[in-house]
C-alpha cells in the first residue's frame, strides 16, 4: 500500500511540473523558438556556393550554447528542407531528407543525394 501511495505521489509531482511548464520557460532557456525570426533572420547564416547560388539556413531550435540544432535549409522557391544537427567528431553535419551539409568552420560541402555536391562558404 505504501509503495502505491509513493507512486501516486511521484506521479502527481511529475504532472504538476509538466502542467506548470510553459513555452515561455523553454524560450527563456533558448531551446525552442516560435519561428526563424525569433533566433535571427535567415540572412545571418547563408552558404554561398560555387554554383553561384546562396542557401540560407533558418534556425528553428537553438541550444543553450548557441548551436543551431534544427533548421530549415532553403534550396529553392518551395520552402526549406528540414535539417537536424548530427553529432560529429570534428566539424558539423546538418542532415535532412535527401540533402546534407558537411562542414568545418566556414567551409562546407552541400550534398544533393549521393552523386551531386557543391563546395560552399559560410557568409555572415
């Protein structure tokens, strides 16, 4: 009986914390944004590539340390491809469906599938 009461007590405490948490408190931590404009405009992170095109990276969620965790990589007129930061030993990788961006500091390779890639530079 006592273990059932303790379980009920823990469930009530967890529920009160879950209900009491709001989107504003998550925003205070810098973890989620209400849109790309809340972190910064899409013009802050732009990849200028050798094919003569520019590909803006619009942040969706940013970690407390300031790393873009999820973003929208705009490759054309039809909106952006949703990409997510993949942990790497050195450098970074933003991967999405059929597209990924591998980079180290300001240099990057934008891959469109397995057989098409273009070299890019991060312009700030």
